[in-house]
């Protein structure tokens, strides 16, 4: 038996292979002597992590996913697609496929790229990845993919920050951190909390489920330590989430979309009782008087009292007042999203205002002082930041942009599409929006106007989809079906490892292999770029040599090889590969990192990993302590543009301070009443106050899933179907659970285990009813990111889906008129038995 090392999105693994077949997968089995655990001394105790890697639960299904019946085994062509004759785009999603050879498939794809670019121009080709991909610097989505398409020229699709919309479009204008897309620096917050924090408020945050995105279960023990230490925990969420269930504590369940009203009422109590940090507010913030006037009702005639908030949120007055007073009395950490910022509340109508209020509440209590911060409890452990290794979010972590390549091709096409509205652009021809998606270079980027088609550029005719489960993750997603069936798309190709929700809408399907079937390299949990320091959610930094464990199954090929062979047909193979294999590129990434100073390539190749332990003389630099104390930034945040300058003591806002009245919004959009310079509570455009509530009285919330990394494991790993919290088996089918309060179920004659339809004017989705008091009355909880789109009438956009793609029901209206963010949690529905 051979043992190989590899890496997933949520943890490092050892892969056991016998006779060319993977027989076992477990968390990476490193030598015990390689671990040197850090220690935090607090409250008379010594806190150290165990010598192991704790992966997310779905990682343990990796073998099942590898050999899944869902794997795409061979190149396929839609049966009634003829590149030289009738294309029949209207039948995409309705008819089957026939097996073809790789030569035929690649010849068709390369030929279509040549034809479309010659006929219409390079901008007529567009290509799109999903939010995430299988791990590895060579094979990741913005590496091999981006190098190929930058080389040939194409209309790139700009991502939206779908996990942290309100923080990106709102909080940036309050505390800067635009280089982190609105989320805070994470450094050394665990030690700060263990030493100083007395209470944690988890607001729209379930770190036991989302696990810092990439960092597995390593941080779970941190929360256990905090609980044992006696730190009080409060949970604000319409769903009594899994962290609340594990940790215990007070649960407040506001009506969805009203979180900002609750935050305003807390501020009202502090202002009225003068229990905020007045000196900090005077010295570290600007615009407080304008904010105070709004909260007290002096500027609009409506005082944001606890009684006012109780009417909006459904939370009793006494509870709001008690929370505000205890928060002010104790050193309180605010966990408003697993990475500090994120959380379902920021994906609601006007979610910018909630995110801004999270920053301002902590500013009123001395943000950055000992024990007072914004920390999601899933990042911020001790980390040796002096050792550099490239990550996929860093330009040097991609073969498309890194100095490891002799030539780094630049896309010559200026035209762009925007991910949430790609179908609208294809179907309606003309579309406009503001903002460059991930606006990580300046606050002003959010106001850059875009239009499609760009003057002088053609509309998109060829769509190359790399992966594909947007039917389960975007909004009002049946429009993606309509887009795929439009004759305006002359050719569609899908490249993926598994059959996903969009795969069956392609003309040509190319089977890619998984990361276990190719060579690569990567660091666990570290995205780099705008999330630099993300691996501080891991108890041990580890770089893994991702080894090819088995040969690619069936006729699948690595993404790099597929693009190499396409480049060869286009006469660009040397431009693309520069003569490098995947292991050559992996070696080059190793060579430009700091690892050669610590371990040779030969030893790294032999062991398969290197643990970057925290040095014994490690000195913590807690996030924003420098700001609270009026010092220059001393955290290792390399993308902070003011760090190591004469403005090193400032935040990234216009004023350099926390802004109750945003200077950047006042400068760029002073009359925007939906994202005003001073944050406001704005009732949702789809919520309890709107006319739709009479027809659709229930509010659907669809947070990130617990037992799948977005859509990566659901459907592809059948083992997960045996977990009732993920899917529930009934009559031989694995149904997506919809959690309904017993009172709402009784009013509709629904019993636990019934098949029900969730519906509104946008569509119908079938789920299995799970009756529970863990959701507040009037709310239905069903996780987002079902990878199974299973319409009762295949290819019909309006058909009920029984796979659980509740994203079909979510609105495609943006957060607000000048904010191009998704508001999937502002979604009204009703529920009925499915007969």
C-alpha cells in the first residue's frame, strides 16, 4: 500500500492507495515530532492545540466523491448538436448526450473558439469559473483557466462578493479594509479573547458550520476553551444554529431583514444611558453627532428606541435593553460572520446598513481595546507570518500572473460581464451596473460604471463554463436555464469533474479529473490576497505537496492538460505551457517561496508536507490594538496601503478614522437614500412590511450549508445523503430539508417528513419538511448550495425542482439601487403539501 499527501478546500489528507485504487482517506498523518504547538497563557491556564489536523466532515467523503456515479467519465456531445448544421439551442437541458473522442471534442471546441473570434471578435467568447475549485496553485480556478483565457482574449466575468456583500459595499465606507473587501484583519484575536473577553455576541454567524471557510474544525476547540473559561455567549439569528446548540447561551431570533433596527436600538440605549466609550468616539471616529441625531430621532422624527425596534424585530423590549446593558458592561467581542465579517444578514435588502452598524456598535465600545473587537472565532490563532508561501489570491500564486512564468498574458478585451446578472445580459442585450466586483484597490472602485455590451464590442456568442452549479447558489436562478436555451449563445462548453446543475445545458462536455489525480502544491486554509492570513484559522500552518495518487479515472484529464491541448490546437501550446508540466510549475512555486530556506525540495517531496510552526519567541499583535492606542499599524497586513507610511496609524477611510458619517459616501453619493452617508434602518423591499407578505407570508433564509463546501460535495458524495441534517431519505430519494416552525406547519396541515413545495412567483422547489422550534415562527430555513437540480420537466425553466435548489426562489434585485450585491435572504415564500 502506498500513502500519498494531498489537500482539499477544508483540510490536508493522507490518501491510501492499493493496486491503483484509493482505499482510505484520513486527515494528514504527519509525524508527531513535526508538530510544535503554540501555547497561550490566560486565566491561570495554558491553552495549546492537539497535534493533529481537524478537517471538515465532508472531506472524509473524498474517496466516495472520487469514485462517484456523478463523475463525468468521457467527452460528450449533445445528441442534436451539429457544429456544421442545426444547433438546436432550445433543447439544451432536454436531450441526452453521446460519447465522443477527446480529439473530436477538442477539435470542436477549438474550432468554435476560432470561428467565433474570427467572425465577431475576441470579446464574443466569455468564460466563467465558480466561486471555488479543487485546491492547488496550478489547478485552481484563477490559475490554469485564467492563463488560457487571458492568452486568447475573452469577455471576463467579474465576481461579486456573494458571502460578504454588505461588508464589501457597506463596512468599507465605515472602517476601510477595502483591500480585505470590508472584512477585518484577523491577527491574534484568539489570544486577545482568551485573556480579556467576557462576552461574545454571535450575530448572523455559525462558525461551527462555516468553519472559517477553508480551515476545517481546528477552531472548534477555541470556542470550547472560551466556554470553559466562562465567557458568556449570545446568538442573534432567526435559526438556532449549530454553534448555538453546541455552546449554549441566550438566543435572540429577529425577524429577517430587521437586524439593523435591533442594532440601532442598542445604540439608542448606550447613547441615552451614556454607556458608550465617549473618549474613544471623540478621538477615533468622525460624524458621531449626525449618527446620534438619527438614532435619537432628531433628524427624522423617529427615535430608534427598544420599543420601536421590538415592533420591527419581534424581540421583546426588555431583552433588547438587557442585551445593550450587558454588552456595555462587559468586554464584548462581536462575531458578525465567520471571518469577522460575513453572515446571512449582509445578504439582505440594504445589508450594507447592518454591516456598517456592526462596526459602529463596536466603535462605541472601544474597538481594538483588549477584549473588544470584531472576530468570528474561526480565524486569528497564532501564526508565523514571517514565512511567505504564495496563495491563490496572490498574483504570485497563479500560473496566469506569477513570476514563476516567463510570460504573463494580459487579457486584451476590456468588455466585462457581472456574475449575478450574466443571464440578464445575454437575454436582454443591454445591462448596466456600478462596481468592479471585488473592489480591493480603492473605495472609489465601487462607483466605476460598467455597461454590456461595451461600445465597439460584440455580444457574447460562446460561453465556456468551468464547473457549474449556479442554479443552487445565485438568485432567481431559473433564468440561467432560459439563458442556456437562448439562440444568442451559439456554443456552450462545460468542463467539470462531476455532473452539476449546469452541466446538462452544454453542447460539449469535457471531463476533468480531481486534485487526487494530478500533481500540485498548496497551503491549507490560506487564500492570500484580500483574505491574507486566512490560515490563522488553522492550528498549524502546513504546505502540502499534492501528489497524483492515481491516474485520472476513465478518460478524465487535468484542467491544465485540457487547456494545454486546446492551446496546441490554437497554435499556442508553447505560449501556454512554456514547456512545463504540472509538477514543474509546483516546483517553481516552491522555489519562489521561503520554504527552500527551511527544507529542500527533495525532502519536501519525500515527506509531502512542511509544517510552519509558530516560533517560541512569537509576539502577538492583536488586530486594531494599534488603532485603539493611536499607534502605527503593527499587524502583518501586507496589503494595507497606509502601513509603513507616515499615515500608518490611520484606517483606510477618507478620514483615517471610523466614520459614523461616511466621508467616501458623502463624497461620491451624498443623495443616495438607500446607502446614505449616515447608516439608516430601511425596511426590506421584500419583507414583512411589503405587499408580497399577504400572498407569501413566510420568510425563507438560505445560509451556507453545513455538510458541503458550497456545492462541491452535495450530490457528488452519496455518503452525505445519510446525514439527516443534510438530506433526508424518503421513498428512495434524498430530499433537501426545509425547517419549519410547528405553528406554521400546523396552519398548513404539514407533518414532519411530508414532501412540501416552497413557492413564490419566481418558482417552486420541493423539499422535505423538518418541524423544529429552532426556527422562529414565520421563517423557513433551507440551506443554499444544493448541487442537485432535478426539475420534474427537464429543460423547462418554470418546472418545479425536487433537488432542493432554493436559490430559484430568491430575488435577483440588488441590495440597493447603487449596490450591485445579492440579497438572497430577502425572500418571501409560502409552503404547502405537495400532492
